[in-house]
């Protein structure tokens, strides 16, 4: 599956040159890892956001989000944001912030 390279570039720019940041091809797209923990990525034309499981329901109240579900059993702590939810730099920055906050709270792998 191809993924939105432009979105990946926007995320990459927003993440900047953080210590411990790496990229890896995953889920048919690209994932950005912080200290070995996935924080966000791109799947098709949507942004993958990893967040605290207890924050999942609140995040899903945004009209442009839905569960990230590749197996038929959605997991708390993983959502997708549709392109309409990422049109501005501020909107993208919000989700990058959510993802890096959670991934940064996890022990390094």
C-alpha cells in the first residue's frame, strides 16, 4: 500500500530533530518511533496516532478520527486521523504533540 509522502514530510518537519527519533516502514506505510516506541505514522492518506489508552475515547470524539484497526479488533491507544483533520499546521501539531507526549512517557526499547 502506498502512503501519503506529503503527509509524512509534514509530520517529519513537525517532529524535527528529536533525540531518539527514527523512521521505519510499517503497516504498509511509515512509522515514526521515539526511543524505539512508535508515536505516529502514515497509513494510506491518514495519520496514525499512538496515545494513552485512557485518552482514546476523548480522541475519537473528534469528527475526523477513528480506530486504527488492521485485525478486526481495534485497540485502545491507536487512532487514525483523516486528511480533513490535518488541513492546518496547528491541527497536525496537535496530533504530533499527543503522540510524542505518550511515546516519550514510555521506557526506551
